[in-house]
């Protein structure tokens, strides 16, 4: 038996045996860890799913409240933690699906504490909590988000000073999604079982095992996702007032038909390449503390060329000097406001940068420590000014620019702050990344890298998420098994197939990889 094979198979057996367990203790990771492991969501209730201690499948649903937390339900059948995750993602208006008898579900009103209805399938229940949205599937297009939920977010995106990107943001054929609707996942193509794993699975498996080779997964994963630099957008674990919205615009041929993503099997690994002309991007929003509305602070777009991706990053201000000028223009009496006087002085200071080192111990082989600087902006007391700075602007491509540079070569490539509401999120790390194609590929060229390429202890536990230098897209159908170590659970999203957005075919030339893409 190959090294690690037995312990991996044993982990799967334990997961299956745990289906009937119903422990009462709190989860092994803290709720604070689980809650802080992803961006917030504009419409979902503030819910967290954890795996019960001593189990790799039983899911516990918690509501986070101002005065603490409350256990809402325990999912010990009919999908277990996968059902818990999908129910939380589908919560709307303070309503969420919970177990109601073995294999059945009902709708819980979180405010009233009441439960109503009975649904034999989780999908029937979540359709109710989602408001039964009409989602289109038609040639070249699918709705992954409810149009009524998407509309206010798209309207909050300022104009982008790029004709193609602006057209994609406003166009009717652009496909929009988020982590809740697509569920970010990685492939596990080594040992047995093999399959699709939601990004939380690596930590769940490692944290519930006493076997060293399995426990080692916690060095590469943390609750809900991979560790930095493969965690979330921009490599950050954001505070709870940030939301990432993703867009995908497939190219069309001369007849107007969509050109699909080409897929094939590279031994045990499923591989894909986006066609030339594909545009993928993300819009990053920050939520205001007073009105609760989201404002966009950054747009990123990547366009597939024949032999590379072309990257653009759009921000309202390219430099500290530009922001200083904008503050002065919007608040001419800024010197009489202590916070604004401090901010402008900081922005105009030739020596306000903070030396910083960005590192990732588990991924040091591919991401060595990076020395640079951060520009931590002083807080702005009036949220109205922050909102003006983010709304009354045109987002411009800042590739090739530097936010601030000091003598001695110290450079920050973007602003950061310690403040909870500013023009960027608290502890935003983008200032450490050079705004160039080389800087953008620092992590993107590692998609689908086998983890055993980094550490022989995790020889049988999958790959870095993503493919073709894109992390935040995959062609897979997601179900409750995606949150476990199920075998053979990779399947193409049938809606993508019906719309002609993906197609199986012979292998095509992939972008060069800095590792050997060898799979079982």
C-alpha cells in the first residue's frame, strides 16, 4: 500500500461512520475563526457552519449576534455539513433551512424562533428561502445570482475608464457570481478517495485527525479556505464589511455563438483552458457603517490572450497625491478638521510608509518572504466623505503605477489602513504587490499545483484550487458531497453544459507552469 493511502482511506471511513453522531460540544475551530474566514454577503443572514468535534461530517449552524452567538441547528443526516453550508448560503430575510425529521427540512425564522413547512429535498427548501428566483439558462448565458439581488450591486459600480471592461460590467451577457453561488473548490486527484472538495474541506479533514500526515493539512488550510497566499481575493482574509463579486464574459465566434471553455482529463486531474477573448474579473465592495450600502473600491479584469492573461486593476486614485487632492477639493476647509488635516499631511509626507514583510511559512517554497512597505491611512471620521470618494469617481487602470514611493526605494503599491471604513478595507495587503503582469502572476501561475509538490506528507491530499491561472472559477456542479471527502463526486455543472459554456475536447496548449503537473 502506498505511503499515506491507508490513512486517507481511513479518514473517509471515519467520515462515513460519523453520519449518525450528534455531539453537543462546540466545534474545534472557534466561531471567530469561521466567521472571519470569508467576505461578508449583502443578503445572507450572519450564519456560520462548523463541523462538530470528533466528527468530519456533522454540521452545526450558528447565528452570530451582537450579544454573542446562538446554536440554530445540527445537521447529522441528509448531507450533514454540506447541507448546513448550502442552507446558510441560501438564507435570506432572516430565514434559513434546518433539519426537520430524518432527511427532511423546514424554514426557520431566526427572529421569531419559529419553524414552518416541510420539504423532502434541501433544494426545495432553499428555493423558498431564496424567494424562488427565476434563473435563466440559455445559449451562452446562465444566471448564477438572482437578477434582483445583482442589480443594486452592479448599479453601485462607478464608471470604469476602459471600454471593454465597462461594456462587460454593463452588458446583458456577462455572467455574475460570488463564493456563495459558485462555492470555491479544489480537486483531490491523489490516492483514494478522489474528488471535488470545497475549500473548507482541507482544514476540516486535518483538524479532526490525529494522524500526522493528515494533520499536516492544517499547515496549508485554515477554517473555510487555503492559507495565504491562496486564501481569498488579494490573498486577504477580510473583515466582515467587504464583499467580492465576480464576473465572466465568454467570447463569441463570428456567428455570435459562445466559445466554450475546453475541458479534458489529465490522468486523474480535470483540466481546462479558457478560450482566447475570455474576460474574468472581480469587483471589491466595502460596506458603509451608517447606511449599510456597499461601495466599490476596486475592479480587476483579466483578459485571455493566446499565450497569457492581460491584467488590469482599476481604482479611484492611483497615488497618495491624487487622494490628497481629492480630499482638499471635497473639503476645502480640511485644515479645520483634525482627522482630515492629519490624513492630508500623511498623504503628502515623504516618509510615512511602514516597512512590512509578507510571508507564508507553508508556501515559502513558492512564495518566499516579500519585503516592501504599507501605507496605513489615518482614519476619516465622517463616513460621508469616504462614500463621496468612492462614488463620485471614475475608476482608472493603475497597472504600472506606484501609490507612494520614498527615498531608498521603499514603495507601497496601494493604500491600506487600520480603520474599519475607508477607501480600502482594514489591513488591505495590496500595497505589497507590484502592479505588473509579473506581480499578478506571483500566485496565479500556481493553480492546480499538487500539494505533494510542496510537502511529501500531504502526498494524497489534492491540489491548489483553480486552473489556467484563475482561482475563482470552476466548471463543477456543487452538492452536499462537495463538503466531504466523497469519492468520484466531480461532475460538470449541467447548466454550463446546457448553455454551451463548457465542452469536453482534446487537450489544447495550456499556459506554462512553474511546476510539473503530474497527477495519478
